[in-house]
C-alpha cells in the first residue's frame, strides 16, 4: 500500500470505466433521458424543471427536466471518446516528430517553430477562432475537424518535451558505453533510449488526458462545442444547436444557472474535476511506480 | 547573450504576428447550396490565394484611410476601445501573475521546510492536490460559496458578478492567481530539492551561515533560473484563464471582447456572410501576443540578473 496514489486512482479509473461501459444499464440511470414536465410533490405543490436535487433526481434536473446524474453518466462515453481521440492523434503526430527531431536538424527546427508559434497565444483562442471558419463550421465532419485542431495545437509542445527527454538521456554515461560496445543506432535506440523514454511518455500521455478534458471544459464555458447541428426556427434562420451529450455542453447556460440552478453547473464541473483529478493522480502514481521500478527515485537528503 | 536572446524573441514575435494575421485574414466566404424553397442543404467555402491577399490589402488600405482601426461609437475610435478593454484585463492579469509568482515561491519554500515535520500534509501534498483539480471547479465553487455564505448570513454582501465593482476585480485576481501559484510552488519545491546536497551548501554551512540565510540567499538564487523558465507557461495559462474568468464574472475586459469578435454565430440565414470582425481581432492579437512576448523578455532579463552563468554563456 505504499503507492496509495496508484491504488486509489486505479480504483477511480475502474469506476470510470464501469460508468462508461455499464453506465446506461445501471438501475438508477434513466437511459432514455426522459424529459420530465411538472412534478407534484407529496405536499401537493408543483415543481417546474429545472428540478432541484430531490428523490428520483439525486443531482436535480436540467432545463428540460432530464435527470442530471443520468446525463452525466450517459455523456461519459462521448466525452472520453473525444478526449482519447485528441490525445491519440496528438501523440501519433508528436512521437515521430520528436524522434525525427532527435536525428534531423531540419525536423527539430520545424518542431521548435511549431511549439514557439502556439506558445504565443492561449489554445482556447485558437480553437474558438478555427471552429468559426466556414470550412469547419459547415463541415459534416466538424467533430473530427475540431478534434484535429485541438490535437495539433499542442503537438509541438508535447514533441518538444519528448525531444528534451531524449536529449537528456543522450548525456548520460551509459549511452556512451553503448556506443563503445558497438551498438548500431537502431540498437541504441531500441535498447538504450526506449526503456527510459517510454515511462516518461506514458506519464505525459496520462497527464495530457487531464489537460485535454480541462480545455474542453473551458471551451464549453465559452460555448464552443465539438459537434453541432442546424435546425430552422420560425424566422427561417438556422439555429446552431448541439445535440451531443458530452459534459461541457451542459455549461450552456452557466452564467445564468449559477445564480438560480446551481446544481447543473456544479454537478458537471464536479464530474469533470473528479475525472481530471483521477488522471492526474494516476500519472503521479505511475511516476512513483516507475521511479521505484527503475530506482531513479532521488532520496531526500 | 541576454540581448541576443531578446532580439531572437522579438524576431519570433514579429513572425508570429504575421502568421496570426495570415490566419485571421483567411477568406470566409461561404457558398450555400439550397434545396426546395431556399432550404439550407449544405455550404462550402472556397480558398484562393487572391482572396487571401486581398484581405491583407483591404486591411492596410482601411488603416490608411481611417488613420487607425475606425470608430465604434460617437467619436471613440476602435483602437482606443481596444486599448481601454486591454488595460482593464491587465488590471487583473498583471497583479494575478505577480501574486501567483511570489506567493508560489513562498508556498514552495514553505512546502520544502515543512516536508519532514508535523503538518507536512499542508505542504507539497496540498500543492499537488490543487494542481490536480481544475481551477474552473475552484472558481465556480468559490463563487457559489460566497453567495451561499451571504445567504446564510456568514459573509457580508460581496458582488461576484459585474464589470466595475472593486470586489470583482479582487476576486478575479484571486481566481487568476490560483493556478500560477500552485504551479510555481511545485516547481520551487522540486528545484530546491534538486539543489540539496550540493557542495556550495555545505561550504556555506561550514562557514557558519544560518540555514535561513543559506536557503534564501544561496539556494533560492540558484533555483530562480529554473523557476523563471516557467514564466511563459504561467502567463499563457493566465491569459487562457482570462477568457473563462471574464466570462464567468461578467468582467468586460479584452478577453471578453476578443471572444465576441471571433466567436461563431448562434444562428445564421442562408446566404449570410461569415466574416468576423477582423480588425478588432487583429488589434487584440497584437496586444495579447505582446503580453507573452513581454513575459518572455522579462524572464530573460531576470535570469540574466540572477545568474552569472546565464550572462556569460
């Protein structure tokens, strides 16, 4: 039980996985997401949605009378799919770029340029800006575009971190030993660099999952969602509505909700906070695990 | 060395501005395809280099003709307006950054000193905890707490929502400072830990220097180089958070208006032009990147002042 962070976060992750895969069939979850109208209480009074937390609505309901807890559980899968997709795309681009940058000066320059460019502006701005381009706004694959944009924004940063790690490793004496022993570049890479870099990479990826989810939450607050559809209204205009169940979409009316229907934003941000905390804790636990395994832990003097 | 670095950064800044403006001026004409009765079916956008170049030309012509970015209302020029909102944003960002930076170092030192004593739970563990939960949660929780506290009669009436109230300014500074504070505290803690056991510390102790002096005069000075290399990260983060904080507290600063200029419409009509307010956006882009640029330059200068090694190199 020494590495309590790893144990607790693993437990949380397990719960999260259960929610994602078995959530819709749990007994207290309304997987039809039924919209409740007026509710009559035992005392005979009526409650209009949004219904505050009460029996049958552990976390209250939203403006349409849908149970918030069910919404959160049903939305977990979509939210995490988006996050994982972003992280996968980001690393599929970043890992070859970093390794390429380690061996080729040209790629290193490209990588640094990428990182520098996007370090001049907060990512939230870039996303807000890119998603309004008509090309992306009207695209049928808008979701994929947005995911790609979010992934690309920090590819440079991530690749830079991996590259730095490779460079730090290069300075260590055992690499020289490997060269003296006649290791080919491929062999050095496979047997000398990889074992050191992979644990770092795993921790980086887990941390990034938390970061992406946080960015999505921030974007949700400023009404930028990954997917949307258009519906006509009575004036012949087309309203942009989001039909997705992802968590950040529930921040839609946050500035108004926070005064009167606190349970809506608070439940959602709670769910997001717990998930991000789980991933960060998991990354911490993994770090400790690898430090113990490879004995890289620095003793406290 | 410092001068060369600053020159380097300036060059980079100019290049990024040009690149950002190029992105901003991407042509946004949409060709709509309609079905029966003018019903929306789909829309496509086309890109030609000529259109793109034209946008640039128009922009510079516009500046030339209007001697600036034009007016917003009754004689107030757009550039004045941008500058005013920007100052408003900086009123909360700059104090928050300094607060986060110095309190963060204090917290890091505290974490280090308390690490093997009673009460170490309040040390590095709290720092890690606050780093791990999103500050969006803390912001919303704090807002709710203040409001509930007032309802329960525990707190005086504090305005949490508004643009000109001093209480909102103070709250915004606190909200913005949360993450930089714990981020810097974490960095400080680990860089002090990396320094321990170095020869110069033993030398200082052997000469009879008090441990307080060793920590503040010798160790921290060496840590500053590492800590200062993170100023860019916290500035970027604070600016990112500025959008959220201004939005959540209804504070009408630059981030809020910037967001307004680039945001997508909530509804559209067939045939609607999709152009955004490019000119104010361009103004804000230049100012925001300038903040990051200044943060980079400041950290270069501070590093040069603190560490003789950095100066020579």
